[in-house]
């Protein structure tokens, strides 16, 4: 029974995470709304963001996706600005953080 309870708890946690992310998922990829996430931005959307907004997006990314935060949000934003590789900003952010 404890195994079943553990699986149920894990499913509930995953569902809560999906529900918490639902408002961000409703934002169109073209949106420059304040509550957009790095996950949903295109490269051109990233380029249109102000410097403080880029740092805020990087900080949000690191808070959610990075358990080891040796890289500062400002350094991540700078890496994304200078890394002109193909790919979405989210993918490039993963690469930037992994390179540290």
C-alpha cells in the first residue's frame, strides 16, 4: 500500500507542477508579456527584451531548472546574448549553465 501511496503522491506533485505552469503555457510564443518564461521565448523574443527583463527571465529559469546555481542570472543573460547558436533560448540556457 505504501508503494501505491508514493506513486499517488508523485502523480499529485507532477499535476500540481503542470497546473502551476498552465498560465505561462497559455502565453503565445510571440508575447512579450511580463509573465512570459524563457521556456516559451523564441530567439527573436529574447532579443527584444530589455536588459533588466533578460536578467529576470534568467533568474526565473535558474530558480526552476538549476539545482546548482554557481552561475549568476546576469551571467546567464550575458551568455544568451553572446551565444548566437541555433536553438531556442531555453535550449541555449541549458547549454550555458552546463558549460559552467
